[in-house]
C-alpha cells in the first residue's frame, strides 16, 4: 500500500537554537521532511524559490526582510505554498497583516509540539492553522466591523445553500473532516464546496473566507448544530 509523501517544511527564523529545535522535533515525525532553513526573510524567499516547499513556518521579526514582507512576496510568486506564521507576537495588527499578506495560519511560539504538528498537517491540506485565541480575535474584529459599517451596495455573491452551510462551519474554525461528519458528506465534497466558495468570493484561503463572510453578513452569527442546519437563505441544499 502506497503512503502519502511527507510534508516538506521550510523553517524561517533568525534564532538558530529555536530553529534547530523545531527542525529536530519535526525530523522525529515520519510524515515531515525539512526542505530547508532560513535566518532572514530575504533568505526565506530565496530558499522558497529553490526548494518550493509544501509549508513554510515563518517568524515575523527577522533581519533584512521581515516575515510579513517575505510572506507577501512568496505568495505572489508561489501561491500554492502554504505559509504559517510562528511568532511571539499576539498583536492584532500583526495577525491581520499576516492574513492580508496571504498567510495560511498564525500560531504563537508557546504552542505545544503536538498542536504544531497538527497545524502544519492541516495547513498542508489547505486548512487554516490558527490558535483559538487568534481565531477569536479575527471573529471579534470582523463581527465588530459588520455591525459598525453600513450595508454594502453591491450584491452578495450567490452561494448555494450547501455552500452557505460549509461557510458557516468554516467561520467557526471547523476542519474539513469535522464539516464532513456534521453534514454527512465526503471530505472531498467539502473540499470541492470550499474551492467553489473561494472562487466565487475571489479569496485565497478559508481564513479570508471566514473573515469576509462575517464582514459581509453572508452567514449567521451562531454555529450550526452538529446536524448541519443550513442558514435561512433558501431551501435545503444538496451535495
């Protein structure tokens, strides 16, 4: 039986001991491979061009070019590469700037190793990798914006009832596996729905989709029950 290839990770952090510690932890996991290391943002960009990793674990504060600028440039050149920020900063501005620049996730360095491994695996699958505290900040901020801004004049993008259901779960940080179980559909079906949602909303990842949905009022504020009741916008959806 064939096994999936390991997730190739590029580590970008200017603290040598910390970077080597992460590399050592990842090397003990059979489904990860260290594709390269970088100590500056500029070096991260050059290494990404050279090895084209699956995921980049990116620090924010680095010399020559910071992690935000490196993330922006890498995503412009290699949009398929997933970038997860790993930082000590829990500052709202850093979080939102990272998302705007295309980061797939935002984690704090106090994270437990197992949680980090899980987040990187999820990022490689295209899922958002954001701690609960950071996700809460995103939801709070865009819920506040949705309440304080006047309704937008352009029409909302037309999502099917099923896509509205999937988006509802995405706004609450649910994984593709969780959504599939709640809606009693295949995980690949969830991925297809999410792909359609991103295309219709002209967005890059599920973090941006969740933020956009809350800001534009595309979903209800409360999380659907485990049975997956659709939002009250049209009839029952089908896969």
